C-alpha cells in the first residue's frame, strides 16, 4: 500500500459537494477526508495499492470530480508513532 495526501482546492461554495463526491461508496479508493483552513479547502488521505500509478489516479480519477479547481499531492514514505520511533533507537 502507498499512502498519499492530497490537498484540494474547490470552486467557491462547493467544498461539501466535492467531499461528498470523493466519499461516494461507488469509488474504488475511499479517502479519509477533512475540511481545512488556508489556501486549500480539503485534505484527503488515500491508501492506494502499490500497482496504482499515483499520477494516473490524480489525473484520471480525482480531477474528474466536478468543482475541483486545484490539487497538491504528497506521497508519504513511512508512518511514525511512539512505537516505531522506539524501534529506531
């Protein structure tokens, strides 16, 4: 699995519509999604199978959702928690 975070800017007044579209049960990859403040309106956390190309996923799936104006994608490498940090010591 590959974890990505996607910051999403929506058209004015369309944040809830985009959030609902992204969490539609018919979508193959359901995100954990939050509304946020700042330059972007939403942040979505996706866990994608290793065989899914991130670029194609963003361009062919995410950008087809109506009212998404802009995205900024970050690929996560390793999760850290108190337990995993202790393993590094």
